[in-house]
């Protein structure tokens, strides 16, 4: 991304914009990162890269990432999944 540092956001791909947003979110070392449909506008390859990046951030830096998504594939990257129905927790799934 260093080579793109002087580009405007519209000159970056969707995946590059997402990575910049994640870097900005990590700048002040928050304990929790909130992600609302973080890969909703990305192609599948870029989306998988972002989800792998979230997994790395969680494991290596101990950051909690709370993701809201409609994507089962994206949700499966999480350690704990809460499914909501009519505004209430319907099911909780814990990963190994």
C-alpha cells in the first residue's frame, strides 16, 4: 500500500480501501473493532483476504472484532457466532 499512499480513495480498489480502513481502525490500538458488512462490496477473493486479515489481527494482536454480516461464509471466520432473529439472540455457535 506504500506505493498507493498519494492516491485518492477513488483511485484504490475496494479491497485496498478496506485495508486502509482497517489500518486506520488499528491506529490507536483499540481493544474492539466494529465491522458492519466489511466485505459486502468486495469480490470473493478480496473478501477472503480481508477476513483472513481480521483473523490474523484477532490472533496476533488480541483484538476483538465484532462483525455484523448476512454472509455465512464471512461469519465462519469468527470464533463465536450469534444469530439474531427479530432483534433477539436465536442461536450461539462457538468455534474451536
